[in-house]
C-alpha cells in the first residue's frame, strides 16, 4: 500500500479516537494462526494462506514467514475453512475451524510435494488446545445459548444465567451480586463487539442486561477470569465478551415463544404449609430473528459482501397482588371521634388536647387534659387538614376506610384494619437490534449495530397493589437503553492489520408517581413553603403502622458512555505485535425531587401525654395529630440535578512471541488513567480536612467548591489524578506434545472506579432538608397552616454548608486511584479426543485499593468508651456530667447546630461539625484488600455425535474485607480495620457445575430407529441439562445494641466459632421444630448488652469461618422434540423445568441475637431458593 494511503488511514483513526471515548480495549475478534511444514517437518515459507468464513464466503489472505508461521487477526467469531497453496506442493485445506470470541485458533498444515491443482483436505478437531496464550477462559457456544434451559422470570431471558454455567462465575447477592473469579461483586466487565455494555455506576445484572442484546442476537460469548493480555483492562475479576450475530449468505431466522403459568409451578414451602395458594404469575417471552444478504433489486446484490441481522424480543406478564395489611382511620375518626381507639385489651387509648398543655416552670413537666369522650371538637379540626383529606378522598375509591370486617371497639378495628388483596404490576419489555456488515474488499470490512430496549413497571388493569386512588404511594418505572456499535477492519498488507471499533450506551431510568400525571395540585391543596406544590400531591407519613399517603415525585438517572478504540497488529517474523489507544467519556446525569411538594409526618406525641415518647404510656394518635394540623416532622427537596462526567485514557503494547514451535510467550504493558469527576456548570463540591470552617470557629474541615470565582478553588476537579496505573503482563504457552499444553502467566490489572450514588458531591447545589421535632412533641414542628419552616434555596457556595449533616470526600488521589489486582495462573490442558479437552488450573488474585465502604473518618476513638463510658458519651455536652469531666463544646455554635444531638460523643468526634464523612458513595474509598486462590478442573466436549457438555469443579478460598462495589456497613472500628479481613461473604469452597446438550441417538439419520413410525414418534428428541452443586456461604450474627462511637457494624461477643448450629430433632432440618442457631444466651453466644458489652466492641469477625448456609443444589432440565417441516425449516417444542426436583433450601432465619425469633425460620423470606417452575416453549427455525 502506498505510504500516502497509510498516512490518511492513520490520521482518520487518530482523529476519531480523539473525538469520542472508550472503555475496554477488549475486542471480541479472534485470531487464526498456525505453522506450515513439509512432510519432513521443515518450515515452508511464502505459502499463500486463505481463510474463508463459511457462512458469508468472505476471505482474508496472508503468507507464511521464513519459519512457516502465519497469523490472521481481527476475525469475527464463526467457522472457517483454511486453504494453503505454494508452487511445488499439493494444496492443503483445513475445514471447520471453530473460532470463539476473543480467542486464538491454531490451524497447522502439512504440505506434500505435488501439483497445486491437487488439494488434500482435513476437518479441524472440534476441540482445540489453547496453545497461544495463558488466559483462563470459558466459552458459551451458540448451541448452548440456543438449547440450554433458561428461565423466564420477570424479564426476558438473561445472558447472566448462561454466564453462570462457567466455572468461576457466581451469582450470590441478588441483582447486584454477580461475581467473576476473584473479583468483587459488581466489579466485572461486559463488552459487546469489543465495547463496554456497563453503566457508569456500580453494576447490577438488570442494568447490564438492558444494554446487552437479546440472546437471539448473540453468536456466543466468552468469560475470562485470569491471564489477561495487556489489551484487556478496566474490570475486576473477569470479563464477559459478547459477540453479536451477523447475517449470512443464506436467509435464516427464527420465531419463538416461552410461556410460564403459575399452574405449572410448585408452591412455596411456607405458603404450602399454611394453605395459601400460589399467586397469579403468568409470563410470555416471545420474538424472532431474521438475517441474510442485503439485496436491493437492480441496485445491489449483497451476496458475499453485504449482510444484515435483525432480532426482536418482547416480554409480557401478569403478577397477582402481594397481600398485606396496614392501618387507616375509621370513618368516625374523620369526624374527630376516637372513642373506639383501643389497645389489645380493649381499653380506650386517650387522646390529649394540646391546647390545654401546661408546663411546670420548675420541673419542666408537661400536663395535658384528655379530650372528653376521646372526641376532638369540630372547631379544633384544622381547615387545612379537612381540605387535604378531601383531596386524598377525591381519587378513585373515595375516602379510605377499614375493610377487614372487624367489630368496632376491638383492636382489630383500629390496627392493621385495611387489607390490600388485589392490584398487580405489569412489566412490558420490547427489545430489538439490527446489525449490518459490508465487505468492500478483502482488505476492508465495515460493521454497524444498534440495540433498542424499553422496559416499564406499571400498575395492571386493576391498579397497583397499594392503597387506592390518591392515597397510593406507588412509583412506576420506565427504563430504556440505546446501544450503538461500529467497527472498521483494514488490512494494510499481509502482515499489518488495523481494527477500529467504537460505540456508545445510553441507559436511562425514571420513576414517576400517579399523582404527578394528574398535576395541578396547587389549587387543590398546597403545603405552604413547599418548593413546588403544583407538581405533586403532598406526602403524609404516620407513626403506629399507618400507611404512607401519596407517592414521591419523580427521580431517575441517565448513564451514558461514549467509546472509541483502535488496535493495530503487525506480524513481524516470530512476533505478533499489537498496540492500542483509547479514550472514554462517561456521563452520569441524576435528577430527583421526591419531596418537592413537601412531606409531612404525624406522630402520636402531639396528641399524647405531653413529652412522653412511649406510646404505651403516652396515648395519642397520629391521625388525631393530623386533624389538629400538628406535624411532628417534615422534609422538602429542591430539584436536584447531577451532571457528572469523567474521562478515561488507556494505552497498551504487547507481543506474542513464538519462540519456537513449542513455546509462545505473551508480554506487554498497559497504562490507564481514570480522570477525576467534574460537574455540569461546576456544580461540584467535596470535603477538605484542612480548610477552616467559618461557622465552626474555623476549626479544620469544610466544603470546597469546584470552578472559578468567589469561594471556589480555581479547578474543575476536586480529586487528584493518579498517573501510576501501569500494568505489566507476562504469560506463556508451552506445547509438551500434540495433546498437552502447559500455560501460565502473571500480571497487574486495574478495575473501574464506579460511584454507588451520584448525588453525594453536589453539596451546596441542592437542598434536601428535614425538620424534626426537638421537644418530644410538646409542640409541633410546624402546623399545616404555617407550612414547612423557613428555608433558603440553593446554591450555597459556603464552606459551612454541610455542617450538621454528612459530607462527601474523594480523599484526594484515592478518588482517582483504580482498584488493583495482581493475578497469577498456571494450567495444564490435555486433549483426550478430537472433541474433548481436560484442563486443570490454578488461579490466584491479590486485590488492593479495592473500592469499598470501610472508612469512617469521623468515628469516635473507642478509647473514649473506656475513659467516659456510654452514659456520659450519650449525655448532652452541656450536662452536669460533661462539665464535671472538664468537657465543653468544641465551637460556640455547637449546641445550636446539633440541638438534642449535641452529645459528648458528637463533641469528641475528629470533625464535630459533621455527622459522617462519606467516602464510599462517590467511589472515593479504595481501602479494601482481598486474597483469592482457586483450583479448577474443567472437562469440555465440543459438539460431536450429538453431544456437547461442559463440566467443572472449583475448589477456592476468598479472604477479603470488601465483598462488593456496593458497600455494606462501615468497619466495626476505623482505628483497627484489620478486624474486617475475614472469609468472604461470597466465598464458596466447593462449586461443581455441569451443562449438557444431547441429541438422543434415535430417529432418521441416527443409530437407532432410523426408519418408520418409530423414527417419527421417538426420533429428534433432545435433552438440555444444567446442574449446580455448591457449598453454602459463611454466616454471621448481629446485635441490637449500638455504641455511641458512630462506627459501622457492632460485632457480637462470641466465645467460639464452633457450635453455632443447633442440632436437628429429626433426620433432616424441619423449620417447624428446628432452629438454625443454638439459642441466644447459650453455647457460643453469651448474653449481649450487659456489663462491658455496653462499653466495648465485640470480638466477632465479619463472617464465621466455621459455619455456612445450607449447600446450594440445583437442577434445570429441558426436553425438546424437533419436527422437520422442510429441508431448511424445523419446529422445536420444549418443556423446561427449573429446580426440577423441587429442593427447598432453608436460610438462617433471624440473625439478630436479642430477637425472640433468633435462628427461627417463619416465612418464605427465610428461603434461599424458589420452588420448581416450569415453562413451555415453541421455536421455529428457517
């Protein structure tokens, strides 16, 4: 190629990289390489090698070097034929070379002397040894994607269910708990056609699945967990690489429907025991696909050049109501009559008249007179309360009243007296994708992809399962995703290749209330001083089990990632050099205004015996307080908008050096840098531990603000960049003989920095203000006539803006320092047959600077517990005890700032002007560590003679203080964080998995019953099977007491880690008679909250290394029969069962030591799995 052309192509690629962004330099493209020898084993140079993709008939060509080696990179996933040709030799062909996503397939050829017109062809082995790199990888083939049983459960079928069949994947923590290898939960990476499908926040499977295509549009995918080359990065534990499906030279497609109905399912254990029938649960997952060559009559014939593929998937469901009870006012209460407000003994609970209140000037004691006959006079009922009640009653269903049929004068008449028994939610989903490919020539291939996903969670035909009409507290959900991909492959010559790929994900989620859709509330009822009382109906909350009235206003977020990458490959002699560069721009836009129309809370204290906060002795009623217009608490939100963005740069260079025919060495280095976040219009702030706080007498610790101008720091970023994230990689693959390969490697890789919530670093630019009662209800916090107390609208560029509240901190450079993994691996592969490979391997990962939530910089030093004791620490800083101990307020405004919370403990905190210093939510806490060791045995059979399977066993151990990107509680003791290192919450010692697809050998073309009626009736049956048998994860127990040091978890006192489990009374665990734990106060659980327990931390580690949950045993089965219709048309009918043997996996029950239900299982919520479910499916292939 001319130099000018090379310069133009390079320049265009460089400009494109500068214009956008990129996440993972992690192409899904594969490589075919090999060595050509003659009959004596000598290398044959200058052999023309042509590799052709079988379904599109597109080809690429190269020549062998002086050592007889060739390499063809950047090839799409598929099946290939290779043709070898050189003068003086007979041509050779290898057919059916299977190339997996992001993999290298070897195709070695032997040429014999003869004419090139002669061709000697062989078929590639179905299973190949991995002889070119050291990575630990598992592939889920297209056949497994299509034919293994996948449950339809509240959404479309999920790729994570398939990923979970690979050896080192675990799904243990719900939607946020997916784990790969030795990584943290929610730290994994996912790519589609080389570009990330992750969102900008810590991950959940449902979010990532929205960005991923339908399973019908996935060719296959791989899961890599160790031994990464330098081109891979920006993920923790491992990466799932999806390859989208392309069209072929033949028109092909599918149509399908999967049906679930509760009539097919088993009942839940406790529901069945109580005689509660199965809830309504009807679901349908349906869709189809269509692809082929692009043909435009008289304009373009796309065969061998242009292809398209389209896939659509839809989901519809109907789920029955979740029955529950709540408390609502009785009809007479609306008129002020509380004569039937009684306790469990039938005694009338008095309602006190706060207008009769008298405060003793000497003692401060408060007395009130009860209302005569428990009747509030009409003239004392606030007009604002009457108006608000009328507005709530104006919706569908009218004024709410008890419906449980209880007799007046009984406790059941006034408590939990409203039963919600109907209502449902529907979750319609529509997902489609379209992909196009065009081959301009053998040197240029252009590809484009668009994915569309729209999901909703809305009430069913009979409304939501909540209180009716305007009383509902329901928020619906709208979730959408738009995904774009493009790639351009250019061949500069037989040894130089360029792969440019780009893309973007725009994932959005929004929650809205039914009241918002109505609007115009200002003229109906307006809570004075609310930011915008026209948008939404005011929200009322109550004590005493009354349900919430009204729903929060809308909130949501938008996560956008723009991504551009470029990889250049140069095959030079025995070296395959590859280099790439990338830049990513990530946006997080969050918005919310939940209490924009005001929220008011009502308590019994305003109508109880004055100053008494114990309902049993105080009396009163929260609805009575509402009638008087006396609010105990309130809150408001100004409109919150977070416009966060951050860049990411990375570059790498690597070399695959074929040292000899037996040894290949991979080495390289990757550098990456995730830039600190900036905020839209510089609406961004952070905590500074050294900046003087003017409202706290200039003691250190204040808020700083991004941008230029008065009160700002002169920079758009508030964290320091980290430029030392260099990740060297080294690996090798040694071919012992033609059936055995030894592989190993080591390297340092870095994960992504992901915020848990994007709403922490906008201090001063939004207002979420709460108003609480400071005098135990002696006077209301505000009245409905007065409205919310005065407040000031933001922005506040004021260093003291967060005094009295939590404050967020990036911790300087820590906020931009990525999590770091040191990984090592060693494996031996042995080819047992042409279709079967056995592999044994070791994987080790040592994590540091992991993203977590351990740090609690404003925790009180536990030494103060021993010095002052709990009683003094919880007393006011102005108390006699504090004065006697020589303690005083740390700054003059301390008491007015904190009010009743101005305790001795608060005054002794490192930064007494703040509550907690939050380093976790914004992704600034990188103090976590982990150690992971795993031995893995995997036996894999590629499809041959009607059978394919993958089976694996993993023996592993995980020690960590940071289980997940979604952090749990802070450390038990900030000053001794070593206490947190324990066996991991997601540690699974033994994990066995098997997945099988087997075409039974019966019917036409099969060994048995190949003719006649038997062939038709008994032929064409197929089994699909997934089984998983795993150890339980570790358990822990908690306490109900807390210490006044503002720490995270409060560990229990335990005398031993042995003997926690109670003995079963029969042969197996029966929750009707058995407890999971031994009783509290016996064995290893001494009584808590007595003696020194009140003034010290317990000794329990985060998790017990000796006691675990019950094992997880699961089998999923699919039975299918295929009906041939025409030569290229067939119909599948399937019956699929999940938890086929209906195993019940019991949990621990209540884990709080002081609870009377400690270790007791009482409800379906104490179960760890779902009962057997069944679905029917029909699928047409053409």
